[in-house]
């Protein structure tokens, strides 16, 4: 059975951490495999790299099959909702 289908029908909650995009490319699996799920993004910066030019901003993504209570109350805000404070 397709793993994505199993995650769509389970009563269990899950969170998957993955990358969304950076200045060079976008994670296309978010639009293909993970589209039915809720995605929260947060930008962060990689401070580690052999060369300073390799240290770039990255948009991280949390994919989940539920909307956390904290985010539900903030969905009407214009700014990026926070998962944790």
C-alpha cells in the first residue's frame, strides 16, 4: 500500500521535517507527494560550511496531518505562524 495513502488515513498524528526551498531550488515533492497535508515553513540560516559562500538561507518545512492548536488560533494573522515560541 502507498505510504502516503496510509498517512492520509491513519488516526495517528505525524510531523515530517524536510526542506522547502533555497535560492537555488525548490523541493518538488512537497507539491507532489505532500500536497494533501498541512505544511508550516520557517526560514533559517546555515552557519556551517567549508566556504562562507556555502552558508545560505534555507526554508525548512514541517509536514503534518493535523493543524496544531497554536497555529489554528494564528491562521488569520498576516505573518508566518509559529509552531513553537
